[in-house]
């Protein structure tokens, strides 16, 4: 900055002496302010003299700096209050359990509640996107193949997508003539504006653009594949050049804008690592400042955005939108729960916990992981890849295993009935009301009603991860895996049951509205306090007027918001977080503790350890979650509270031990019985007669199939007679997970075993084993609707041709191991008889 400029700045500052660093900051602020003022009134700005522009910009910059200083002071006060509030919550968590809870464990539980809170903010936002969801699923103007692809593989309707983007960039002015696209764009713009306002109310600082905004989900690998010059050359024609001005108001030339784009390429390709100095502290900074940075890429219209995303984007328009909402929901949740700088709050709470419990001790861990692992998941560090290529490969491999192995997962999901019954009993909700609400799922209007009130189907947001522990990605393998889950009706089953349970819970608690906190029984107060709902929150919730529909009353988010009470928004969010989490107890979904285990302690994707742990734990999320959810809750719940359901009302230590043993046994017996039904269903679908249920080993397998014993039961009750001839794959799958088992099968069963047999002069059967291995990795062949036909019409006969005598040996093994015959003979086009159910009793 020139000397005369410095004098003008000091004069604008009231004659105060400024340091060199301050002058540099002001210089940068003035340059930015000059460009900002030029964009507001380009002609008027250019008409001013250079001195006038500098003076006006300097004054505006100083005003901004003063406002920033005042804002910083305000945020510091908010930070103190939120830190104290978080510390109180941790103290409350220590008292809300039957067993002694250390400070570290209480902190981990508070983070779990915060994760539920973020989830509720997200669902709240998605609930207002009804018109956007209608546009995304609209099949108007699509041909037969595209229509089929949309139904099975979640493909986009290209014309509708283009019209929605155009409408968004034009602030939904109807210029496309597409009423559906206009309504969808309006829903999107209103939703993100509501999120922006809520974030800023909590201390954020995100400005509003004068054109419609859509985030850019950029594929880092695709950006890395281009040079900075190529990137600049491709993006330059897509930009709105009116947004790129010099300080005097003149438009930047191509060379200047190219320089900006080359810098943007470096940032996108390195995920921002180019902006850090060696040795620099890499703290996350104030979360409240997220989104306040100036956006670099301003596209001239919707078509330019589409062209950019086609070249460098990841996923669809819908994926970009959901990604933006997810990021905003996380920022809102963190700032509302932990203040403008959540990292600082967590670090203070973590340091206090480590000081009290000891670093690296068992007291410093919750279910094997430190609070840091939970925090990394909540703050998004775990889902941010360190190496994008490695992360993409690892996720792709797991997607393939999901598509190949989970086509019949819905059969195993019959055991959900047991966990639903246990959760209804725990929450004291009526079983028959749950059955009634399951029936209501057939009514599209009822489903829309629940969605509008924040009960969001996970399949809408591709977060169906109860079996895999992973979110299904939007690339080819992810779409194939998602299609398998959809075609198997797994999505419909899970979403329908969770929707019904959520409705039952909102109906049950609607009857308690109007009751004071102290008039609630101890059990209700305990349940809500355990999920972070305080007396002050309930005093707001109790004033709500339940939402009526079809003769039933529901305690909804909107009913709580309608009270107009100070703090109603946070109370409503906590309430929906409570509902959502209980639904995920009923129809078991991985909680944060499970995710910490599955990710090896919150390790990011794209790391060797993180990807290895995710591969090992794939398909183990469900049995692990049984431990982290139902086992933990059973032993954490105090006995003898007023109003406690049967099994939780003991008044003595001995009685409590008996109760817990009885509840644990009851849960496992019910799951074992359901597991027995599942085993018989699987046998029949495979063309076999039912198992002999008089065999003790059958009930051992049923116990593992039910899932009540968690991962241990899943491991120790695995039948070693399954997958004969695939020894390496079976052993590798047990130790390394399904992906590791596939590699072990390829290297061991297919290569090493055949080389050894060839060296010994034995028959190798390479073709048959190669077919078996390929079949185990093929997507869709495990679908329960087609598996029988596929096996009998194709696989069995191919195996017999490649390995004569295969079918007779398979039949003999079934007879030897279980006394079973086949009601649909292997290799036959159609069955000759019905299943022999007398085999169930050993006859």
C-alpha cells in the first residue's frame, strides 16, 4: 500500500496508528471491498476517481473490520456459554446410567446425542424438499430404458435435471416453462435459505448470493487427472465474467481469471492442503466461519453448471444437493451444541476428561474407543478421504460385495420383529398401534404426512447402512449395490418399519403433552434426559398442540415449533432426534459407537488402516450394533424407577441382576426363534427341505442367525460345512471380511490349490472353481426372487459340466450334514414335489 493510501486509511480509522500486519490486512480488505462495490454498481464505480474509490472502499473496509471485531467479541461470549452448557450436559450424562460412567464415557455419549441432533437437523431440511423430491423422481419425457434405469438404478431424468438447475440459477422465475422444475427449485432455494438463517442465528456468517446456489460436489480424482492449464481452459468459458472485476471496476482479462482458476485447481486437487504451511497448526478454525469464504467459481447460468459437473463433478444434481444439506446440518448442529468454535469446546472437554480418567486408560474409552474417535465421526473428519483414489477403490470393492452378497438380506431381517418388540416394551408403546401404523404405510398420503413432519426414509438419502456400515456411493458400483437393495425390498422393509415405529412413538408421547416435568414418572424423565432433553425443553414441548390426522394425534416437530417459545427450534430438534434414534433401536442401525469400531477408531477413508478396518468389518455392523445398542442399554438402565416396564423395576441389587439376566435371555430366545424361521426360509429358497430342528446344532445356528449375541455369536455359530471347496475364501472372509475373503478365494482356492493339485497329478477342476468364485462376486445373483432359478437353471448345470459328479456330491453332503434332501433337485428345471416339512421334527 502506498504511503498516501496508508494516510487515508489512518484518517478513516480516526488517526489511530496501525501496525504493518494491520495495514496488510486492511490492504487486502480494501481490494476485496473495491471489487464488491464495483459489482454492486459497475457504471457508478467506474465513474469515480481513483482517490474516491480508495477512500470509499477504505471506509467500508474499516466498517467491516469494526463489525468483525464486535462480532468476534460476541462470539467469544457465546463460546463461553456453550462450553459451559456442554460441560453441564457431560455431568448430566454421568448421572443418567445405572453403572458408573467416567467423564470420557459421558463425553462420548454427549457426542452421540449431538450426532442424533445433527441427523434431526438434516431430516428437518429434507422434509421441506417434497417438491424437489418430486422433480428428482419425475419420469416425464423419459423413454422406456431411461424410465427403467430411474426405477432400478436411480438414474436422473436429464431434461428435468437441466430445467431444475436452470430454475435455481434464475431464482425459480418459471423461465423454463416447467412447473415441476420451478416448484422443485423453489423448495430447494427456500430450504437452503432457512438453513443459512439458522446457521447465522447460531453465530455463523454466510452471505446470500443474488443468484440461486447449488453446491459443486467435485470429484478430486477427476480434477487431479487434469493440469492446471487444462482445468482453467475448460472452466473459463463457463464463468460469469461480471463477477471477476479489478479494483477500478474493469473486468479482469483472460490471463487474470486463468490465474485464479489455476489456483482453484490446486486447491481442489489437494483438498485444500496447498493453503497450509509446513509446520503450521492445522486446526479446524471456527465452525461459525464455515461458508463465509468468498466463492471462486461463479457460473454464468445453469447450463454452465451442468457442463462443469459433467466434466469434474461427482454424482448427480440430487447428490450435490443432499451433500450441501448434510454439510449445513453438521455445521448447524455443531455450532448450536458446542458454540462457534466446536473444536475448541471439544478440546477443553477432552483435556478435562483425560486429566480425570488418564490418557490411554480404559476409563478414557467408551466401548474401546476414545472420545476423539467419536468426535472425528461427528465433525466429518472420518468421512473426508486422505487419499481420494484409495478411498474410491475401497468403497467400490465394498459396493461390489454388497451387490453380490446382500440380495437376500431381507430374509434375515425377519429378526427385526424381535428388536421392535423389545424397543416398544422399553419405550412403553402399544404393540397393536405399531401394527396399525405398519398397515398405514400402504397409504401414500400417510407416508407424505410423516415425511413432511421430519420422518425421513433413509433410502431417500442413500444412507441405508445397517448391514454394510457404509453409505452407498453414487458411482457405478454404488448404484448397482443400491439397486440390489431396492430390488430385494430391503429398502422398503427397513423404511416402512422405521416409519411405523416413529409414528407410534409420536402418537404415544402426544398423550403426555400438557403434563409437567415433575408430573411425568421417573421412567419418562430418565429416557428423555438420557437423550439430552432437559426440563426446560420439555416445558416447551408440553405446550405443543399435537397434530391431528386420521383420528390420531402426533407430537410433531411443527407442533413444537408452533408454540413460538424461545428455544422451540432446539427443543423440536432434540425431540425428533429422540424419535429417530429410538427407531434405530427398533430396526437396528449402526450407532456412533458401532461406526467408531467399524472405522478403526474414526480413521478417515483413504487410509490403509481405515480401509482395511472397513473391509474387515463389512457386514458386521448389525451384530456389533446389537451389542452397542441393546446390550449396553440393558446394563446402563437403572432399575426400580417409577413407571419402569417389566424387567426394569427391581428395587435391590440382586433383583436387578435377575431382571437383567431375564431380559437378556428373553431377547435372545425371541431372536433365536426368529432366527430358526429365517434358517428354514433360506433352506427352502435354496431348494432344500427344512432343517431337522431336533438337532442341537440347528439351534446353535439359529442363535447366531438371530443376532442377539452380536458379532461373537455370528462368528462362533458359523456352519463350517457351508461353501465346501472354498476353504481359503471362507477362512479369509472370517478373518479379513468379504472383500478379503474374495481375494483369498481367488489366490488360494483358485490359484494355489489348483497349482498344488496339478503338481500332484490330481484333477484340478479349475473351471468349476472359477465359476463358483465368479458367481460369489456377481451382483444381483443373490436376490432372493431369482436365486433359486439362477442356481437350478444355470449354475448347477454349469458346475456339473465342468466337474462331473458335482450335483450328486452336493446332494450327499446335505444328507450327511443335516439329513436333508432337495425338494427342487439340483440342476432340474422345475421341482417335482413340495418341501417335506416332516423333516422339521426329524421324521
